[in-house]
C-alpha cells in the first residue's frame, strides 16, 4: 500500500484509492496510516474518534469502520492483476487490542521525507552545504499542503499533524541556512519575506531574513525586521527576543564584519562574541 499524509490523505492499494468519504472512517484510516506497520491500540482509536466522551458502542462502531475499510481494500485487491495479498485481512490486520495497516513495502511519504532530511542533515554536518540544500529541497517538495489537511483531526491526529509541521519547519530552516552559507541571500529575500509574514514569532526565520537583507546592502530594513519581530513577541507572547537574536541585531547595527562572511551563520556570533 502507498500512503501520503503530507497534504491530503492518500492511501492506494494496488493503485486504487481506499480512502473513504465519511469523516469517521476516514479518521480511522488516518490513524492507521500515520502509524503504518505499527499496531494502533483500540484505546487510541477511541480517543481520536470521541475524546473523553466514549460511547458504550465504541467497540462495535470501530469494528464497523474497520469492516468498511477492508471492503474498500478488498475491492482494490480484486481489481489488481499484480502479485500480492488477496485477502484484505492481510493488509488491515487484527491484533489483540488493536489494528495494523501493513504497507508490504509500499511507499510512505513521511518515510521518504525523513530519509531525505537525514541525508541533508548529514551533509550539513560535513560542511557540504550544496548537497545539504539539494536533499532538503527534495524533502520539502514531497509536501502537498498541511499534513492531513482533508481529515477532521481529533486530539491525537492534531498532535501528529503539529509534529509533522514542526519537522517540516526544521528542514525549511536548515535549507535556508545552507543557502545562506552558499551566498544565495539575494535569491532568498522574497521567500523569507513571505515566511516571516506567516510565522510572525519564528526567530530563526527572522534571523535568516535579517542576515539576507544585511548582506544585500539593506541594513535599515534588517533592523526593521527585528523591531517588528520584537513587537510581535511582546504583544502576542509577552516575551523578549532571545539573546542570540539580540546579538544579531547588535552586530547589524555595528556592521560586524563577520556577518558579511559567506559560509557563516548568525550563530557564529554566539561562539565568537
């Protein structure tokens, strides 16, 4: 089975979609896909579907949803000429206390994202920023929108969606860092301006924009970015900018020569100053 959760939910068995249209069976499938090849306990399915208000009929209702999913999988298997399982119960497997969706070696977009991100982090640690940027770009290209964007997420899927978004932001931050180290500050300005508008309290993205503006000869605008960032932090979270962001602002005010050195990052100020 091929699974995509980094955007709209996609689950294909033998090339045929097995995603139900009804909201709750769709949610059950989403729980099984984000934990593909792992047993999902019934208790987790109950919590995702009903929160703390679990009905007495919960077991029977979940079994009905599972039967519906197996019918979709079975129809897909019947239409396939390829070698593989012929019984839907071998794909959506019952275990004591839960269920497991067996991908049988199929593509899972989260795993591909994690693999490419790991390659990027490894290249970055070795100082190969060109390769790191390429792997990070490939990882980000897998995303097709917010994770599980077409699923009515409950408490557990909401946590999972947030975790995936944090992973995406981390890779995006590292990709921009690699591009800055490669001297691509001019090319990054438009992208970074949009990102800081969307993530108004993300210090890393603001630091990247400040550095890109400074290296592009726009020191005044870099300082304005800091001022807007500080105002947002104080008004929305009651916080002051971190010491590292304040040091970057001070370095820009002082035209610190280290900021113009391609291959460095703002964190260099923490180490050297």
